[in-house]
């Protein structure tokens, strides 16, 4: 699951929850859920991921339009088929102007009208390109950059709004590093063949975009080189993904007056005014980036900046334009992900509606696909998981009583969001026309921007959601101390109202335990029960905690994918800590149920075995090698195999359930099994 990092624009303040009585008996099974896909030729203690998923893995075929197949994020592909059916229906119906059906239906229809889109070519961005050509100096450049930010055309300013980490009840203006087109800074400096292929594909992409706007091939190649060179210079000042995990280093609340003196080239008062921000101070997550930008604004010629801004605009808007621009974008992403063919236009437009009018479309989705019974059962599961986590805190032999007390206070201060928001976003200001796809996208972007910037200096809205309900994901917001489980993930293999407790606790139960633990991982542990970055630990306890998370880093550094590519332990430590604890918490909670206390077999498996098989099933994922290469470099989650085998090789009840012995490849001596929580 993903979690919202400390630098996200979408963090809220937690509210206290009362301890509720938690049912400890299982809910009767309505229908037996049979486990399939087991490879009986494999030994569970050698590679449990392969044992549980081997037959499926050998027979699963990745659709040519996808980078992978299976559970987790790849379940969003079948989800989009559901959403597409809704959109196909409402886009052909007659609905009152301004209704959610009219807005999402006409938005979708405008994107499906490729004849009209292709006829316009790149006409929609000609005025912007002309404005860039007319820039005379840095002042006018910064004005354009700030104005375009409002339309979603982001370039050298990484602006968002989110809670103040030292006063999490109030939103402040925040600025982060940005300005590059490759996945992250290291792609500009690595010299291996795989990275070189991505670099060449990106420069080819930029060149192609310039050619499509009427530039001759030689000049287009020079322009691409200019864009790439500026991006590379900006990348030198970027922190790595691992460095960005440092919560305190990313909190630099600075007075605007001081920034103006330190970085005069950025003219912060004028920049903020154009952005529509009224503030005496802002948080600058990565100050070195803005120091570098301040310098480059004076050392890079204005004509080169014009080329750069055109390049950013073309890449930002390429998928809004005619087919040649869409094709150019796909040719680049194909190298990144290994995806063989483009998604269907309907799937792309479904994603576009979900991204632009997400909560409007979600209202139609939850009416059709999300039963209230699911919400009730998940609420009970969350309560049971919290009870289990409290018990684990009480048993910790490395934590003092005073820190335990504060940890439990934080646990019971969680806000829990399940299924969908209590109140929906208002899209009344989004102007949607059936024959204006490009303008519809910009109208939605501008609405999102105004919605966000209006929060500066205001109290955090505790009811706000930061993913759309149909999305297959879950998240934790440390500055909010909240855990969120959208309707999209509350379906098989994670959750099934007809399934026995073993499958549901091993599935969504593990997810819940994972998200709870994020409030106590290397980042979340630095936030108190109210979501503020304060130290609630004793010095000795925190040192012991850091030593245990270092064990996690060291262990995962040894894991490999694609034969020899190593997992980045320092990048994935938060997710790995949450995986290890999530399994343990879910198991303890499962043992509180009637089935968990039983030894009766179902379909030949004990309750414990079904629990662990369920854990393996929820990470049943198969990806293309190119995608996995990028994933390991950029994603804070470990690859699917290690989200199963990593936690289980550290968990003694798994050894007992499958008789794992010395000599088995997953075996670790009990003293070497990692327990953080």
C-alpha cells in the first residue's frame, strides 16, 4: 500500500477515536472461498511466494497495454473497466446540466472524440508557445511559470499546500524540488546501459515534440539538448529519494523576507502574489534546489529558458493533444515500463476522468459496487487490529513504559476512513463542454489549484480524502495520524464478505496492520498523536528503535530481483517495517477470532496456513522487466516477492504453520528474525 509522505500536499490532522468493543468471533461464512494457484511441487520454506503463486505466475499473461498484471496497483486495470462501463452509460444519456452525470459523461465523451482532437493538432497550446516566445526577462518568465502552475503546467516551481509539520492543524504553502522530466535525479548521472536507454528515449521524445510543432529536425535535436542540460543542472541540486525520507531535513519554514534576501532572482513576493498565496512564511522542503534555481536564472540565457519552458509545456500537455503527440509520449513510456502497446482510448479517458473529476465519478461507482456490509466488517477488522497492536506494544521488551504509554495514546488517536468520504468534492466550477477536451482538462486543473491554494493559512479539513474511492490502494498520513481504506481495495483478494476470517485477516487485515504501522515506522514515528513532528520517545528507546530499523535496511539490501538488482533497503525501510509488523499484527488479531483459535482444516489447509496463503495472494503480481527496473530505482515499496518472503522469514508462526526447518532457503535462526513492533 502506499502512504502519504511528510512532504505531500495532502495531509490532515488526526482526531481522537474512542475505544470500541471489538467482536472476537468470526462472522459466519456465506460461501466457501477455495484457494487456487498453489504449486505443490515447491517447498513453502524455500520460496513461499512461488509456492502460493507459482501456477498463477506461470499461466498469467500481462496484457500488452499494461506493465504488469495481478493484485495491488494492477487491479486498477479491471477497476477501470468497471468505471469505463459507467462512463459509457452516462456519456450517451441525457442528464441535467451541471449534474455529476453530465459532467463526467461529457468530459469522457470529449476525450473519446479523437476526430475533433486530431483535427486541432497542437492548436490548443499555440497561444502558450507564443507567450513563451515573447518572454523578455526573468521577471516575465517567473510570472508565466506561476500562472501556468494554476493550469497544471508545472515546470521549475514545485508548489503545493499541506499541514505545517510543527503545527499540523494549519495548512501552509510549501515548495519542493522539481523541474526534471526523468523519473528521479539519478537517471541523469548513471552510466549503465539500462539508464542510457531511458536517457536516449527521453531526448528522442523531446526532439519529436519539437518537430511536431513545426521545428526542423536539427533544431529540434538542439532544443532537446538544451532542455536536457537545464534539467541535469537542476538535478544536481535534487536530494535523492532516500535523502527525502529525512522528515526534519524537509522542514524548513522560512520567512518570505529572508528568502527574498537569500534568493533575489526568484522575487518571492511577486512569485507568491502571482500564485495567489498570501503568507509571511513558507516551507521550502529542499532549499538547495531553489538556491540552484536562483543561480541558473541568471547564468542560463533567457532564450534557453524559453526552449526549456516549451519542452516542459509539450511534455505536460502531450496526452491532451492529437494522436502524434500521444504516440510520442507512449514511445518514451514504453522504454520506461516495457508496456507493449498503448492502452485503449477508453481506458485512457477513464483514467483522465478519475484524475480530473474523481469524486464525481466515485459517487456513481460506490452506488453500484460498494456494499455497506463491507464498511461494517472493515470497521470491526480495524478495531481488532488496533487491539492486537496495543497488545504487541505492551509486550515489547526494548521499550520503556513511558514511551509505550505515548505509543498507545497515538494508536487510539487514529482517524479511520473507510470506503468513501462523508462529504463529496464540489465540481460546480469545472466548466465541461462535450466538444472541448483540452479546455476541459485545463478547467479541471484550475479548479484543483483554486481548491488547494484556498487552504493556505486555513485549518486542515479532517474530512478530506486524497485518493479516489475506486482506487485499489490504502494510505497513512502521519501529520494527520489517519489511515484510509478506499472502496477499491475492499474486494478480493484483499477482502471478501463471503470469505472466512483467515483469508480476510491475511488479506485486508495485513493491509490494515501495515497502514497502522506507518505511524510508527522510520518517518511516522517522528510525529506525535496530533500529527506534529515532536519527540515523544525517550532517547534510549529511540536509539533501540533505530537499531531495529537498521536491521530491516540491512536485510532487505541483500534481496535481489532481475537476477542481480538489489532492493534498496534505505529507500524501502518504511514499507518493509510496515510489512513485517503488518503480518504480525494481523495474525495476532486473527487469533482473537473463533476460526483463529481453531485448528479445523478447510480445503486441506489449517486456519494458519490459509492466513499465510492469503498474504501471498494479495501480492500476486507479475511485471515486465523494464517496469521492475524502474520500480526498484524509484518506488519505496519492495517488489511483490519480497513483500511476502521478507516478512514471513522473520515470523515464527509461519515457520510453525509450514514446518520450515534449517536448510530451507527462507529459514533464519530465531535470534536473527527481526521484530520491530
